[in-house]
C-alpha cells in the first residue's frame, strides 16, 4: 500500500529532484540555491523552510539516490545459503541496481572531488547497521568466515565490488581492455579466496618444505 506524502514532504521531494538534476549537470559548487529554487518552481526563501543549506540538500540527495535500500530488500528476502553464494549474489544485485541509477556514479564523483569524501562516513553509519545482520548470520552459523571485524569484512567487500564497477565503467570503455562476462564473479572469487593457488603454494608454506619435513622426522 502506498503511503501518501504531506504537502511539505512533496515539496521537499521536488527540491531534491531539482537539486539532483542540477548537481549532475553542473557539479555541486557550480549549482546555486537560486538555480535549485527556479527549477523546483519555488521562491528562494521557500527552500529554507525545508533545508538549512545547499550541503544538507546534497547530503540528502546522496543518501536517497544510493541503491543500498533496494539491495538490502532483495538480500534480506533471500533464503539461507552459503557465504560464497551470498557474496556472488550480493555483487550481482548491486550491479543490477547501480545499472538502473546511472547518475549515482557521477554523484559519487562529485562527493569525492568536491567534498573529498566528507559524507562517506555518514553513509557508512546509515548503511552498516542495516546490513550488519546479513554478515552476522554467517558468524552465528559458525561458517568459514574468518575472525575479523565485520566492519572490515564489509568494507573490503565494498572495495572489491567498486573496484570492478569503476574498471567496468571507466577504464574498460575508454581502452582496448575488455572485461569478460564472468569478470564480476572472478573479482568476488579473489575477495573470497585470494589470488594464490593454495596447492601450488604448499611448497613455500613455512613447515611444509622438504627440508623442514626432513628435520621434523629426525
């Protein structure tokens, strides 16, 4: 059932959509509150009844346009499965949602270039408590998950995913380098298992060399 918005809430949404389009067109610093008001069809003073500043508008846009809510809804509804399946499904779900939001990548670059990532910590504080139960369930199941802080595991997963996302959207299209269809799964495999072949690496594991094994038999 849809929830009807109050007049004030509808006006706030109009302001946010107007600001969002202008931020994508001009960047943050080149967009003025007057421009936002004009595009929203409001008097300049009317914006300040809803937002204290242009930065508060940008911060709200950044949070609202982030796809984490849609991703969480899909992942929370999924049945129980292994950690490996979860990681691959989570990455595919994130790619699908970001594909529906082409403007978010540009918004993220505005955040990094014009704010030096100032609002990323705010996003993390909002997102992590909501996604924590997804990671905690693998802890509770005594899975193969290593004894590492869940924040670190979460951030390393996000870092792996966005490395793929940036390469796929920025580097590959502007060069002869092309990612295969299976590349996303390969990135996640590296996140889960690393790049070293454990079988071929056994000979250099301390205590597993022929010399050390001979010493142990003496």
